[in-house]
């Protein structure tokens, strides 16, 4: 790795670790925020350059991938949280099947919220290459907090789309509603599901008014007759299984095919 890049990233790591999350009165969901101090206890995880500081390692790994793509066209860029991250990491066969014959960049980070995506875009994750298609699905981690206001999450998603357009003006933007979660009304995920639903209604309205966003909603295929998520699709009531990712792939394939 280039020494100058290492020094710059190390400085970024130290600065972001001490970063104050937001100014007084600011909406936290749109205030850029890094997670450089996040550490993992998973001994099987690749320690990377920054040891057990997994989020910093993820930033570095994405930086390195972007360096390889400098000046090139990228067929598919996916922005999101662990739901996106795990597709490439834990369901590699499904990911490889989706991206076969395409240049793809997975920008999913476990646990990320809208404010982390804002920070990542501001720090270069959409720079230096030309994306044909940018797929966004974010917000479920924001709504995991009882104090979260769905309208703030929706505002942040609108902000992220604005940033995508600034960085990638020629890209087709695909927006998903936040996926359903929870296996029944008694689930710990039920209240989060309600906040997700309220956020989805707002961003759907935004997408329809915008007219240039491709809204891809297949949430009805992720639930059963009860309206809740079966364990066959989301074993932990949140992250898709192989079957769940195949459902997602089937919804995305025709849309990706239209990205020129």
C-alpha cells in the first residue's frame, strides 16, 4: 500500500475516532458520522491493517477497491448496511451470480445508518469512477432506536440521493423501501417495523414526485400470508437467507439490465 495513502488514512482514522457526531440542533440522521472506533470481538474476522477496528478496515478495503476502479465504468454500486454487506460477504455464490459479467462495488457496512452513508459519500466512496447504476437501501438501523423520527430518516435518504446525483450525475438511481423485519406482532422487531413502514411511505412519495428515481419494491415477496417475515427468508428476522437474496436478485436483474 502507498505510504502516503496509509498516513492519510491513519490520520483520518484518528480524527474520525474523536469526531463529534453533530452540532446542536442538527438532525443527526443527516449529520456525517464515522464509526472508526467500532471494534469486533469476532476472532474469525480478518483483522486487517487496523486490527480489530473492523469499520476502519471496511473503509480501507472499499478505498482499495475504488482505487482499482479509477477512471472506469462500474455497472453496479450498492449502498447500504449489513443487509447489503452480507450479500457479498456471507452469500458469495448469490452475489457472484447477480454480478456475473459485471463490474460491481458493494458499499454495505454492517450496522450503518444514514449518517454513516452521508459520511462515506462525503469521503470519496462515489468518486473517481462512473457508475451506471446505484442501488440504495438504508434506514433500518436508524429506526432501531425508539427515539428515531421516521421523517428524519426519510429526509436523510433524500439527502443521500442528492449526494449520489452530485457525485454520479449519469447513474440510474434505484431506491428500495426498507425491508420488512420481525416474524410476528410480538417480535422485538415489531415497533421497528412500524417506523420502517412510516419511513417507506415518505420515501415512496418522494420518489414518485421526483420522477427520475427507480422505485423497486418487492417487500410483499419477503413476507408470508400473515404479513410477517418467515424464518426461511430471514432466519434472524432481519437479514435475508440465501432464499431471501435470490428474491432480491430476481427483482434487481431486469433493472440492472437497463443501466447503460
